[in-house]
């Protein structure tokens, strides 16, 4: 009598069943939530970047080797639930895929870069979106983020054959937004600006006319003035003494 598919699963040895379930689920869960950096850094959030705390000591599991790449998955908040871990490194989504898929992988590292302890004077953070020189089609490019978000991130560990482990998704991350320029209170209206411009033009014309009149007057005065010799020029009225006055001929004959 042939066994059904469900019965064949029940008759499967427990070890083999666990292996099949392991291959089906694929990823080991790491109880860690990525966090924004709480250090007093300038620019923890900008219009195209944000800064995370490094996940120090979170990947010291037996099934994670020192050579397994650890990726940071960046996703839009409305698309993170659609994320499917790539089965091969060659299938890793790049920033150029972000507008369509809503997620990509960046900042590849190894667990040796995330030790459980660090020197006191050493600050370890991850600045997401900080590389303006790489191409968006390059695998692992840390390209500037295209908008204010919100975004969510998590860490994904992959081997050369399949995904190995993943952390929790972070909370929503909102970037800074550029504010539109607003006129200061009490600023002039468009009509007032036009009136001021016309008055400025009229004042310029008036000043030009006054300057032209001043130049013309100066030129006219200087051109009509005679140049005298040394000393002052004196104007005298003509005077005729009375003893030089000659009477008319009729009076002389009498």
C-alpha cells in the first residue's frame, strides 16, 4: 500500500526532518535591533545619510565563519517586508535596484570588524549613504540615500552558498528634509516691490537731470567770463564836467 505524502513525512527520521526544516527556513535569527548612533557626532542624520552603531559582538555564532560576509540591508519602510535574502552573492541587489525593489545591500564586512569590545578612545560607527564616488550599479556601493525615507535596516550574514543569519529590522529612520524658503514676517508684497523699483528709477532720472543741469550751468558761466590781466577789472561810468559843457549856438549869439 502506497503511503501518502503526509505519511511519508511522518515516517522520515527525526534528524533528516530537522535538516530539511533547517534548509527550508534558511536563516538563523540574531536577537539584535540596529540602532542609530547615540554619540555626540555632528551629522548623525543628514538629508542623504544616517549613522548606526556597529553591531559589536553580535556574530560570534558557531555557524558563522570569519570569512562569511556581513551585509547591511537598507529598505524603505513600506517595502522591508517584501525583502527576500539572495541565495548567492551574485544576486545581491545594488542601489540602482532601489527605486524598483525598495531595498539593497551595502557596507559588506566580516565579524572581525565587529569585535565585542573596543578601545575607549575609539569610536566605531557605520555611516550609511556616505560614498558619493561609487557607481549605483556597483555591488556593495554605499550610495547616498535618495530621499527622507523612512528607512529600515538589518544585518544579513551570507556564506558562499546561502544566507546564514539575520538580525531584527530597525525602527523607522527619518532623514532631515530641506525646508522651503519662507519670507520673513512683515516682508513687502509684490506691489510694494514694484512701486519701490519705479521710485528708484525716477530718483535716478532726477539725479541725472540735476547733474546735467549743474554741468551745463558751470560750463556756461565759465565760458562767458572774460579773462583780465593782473589786478582787478574796474568798471567806471562816463562823466562829463559841467565847465566843459558847450551851450547851444542860439545862446552864444545873444
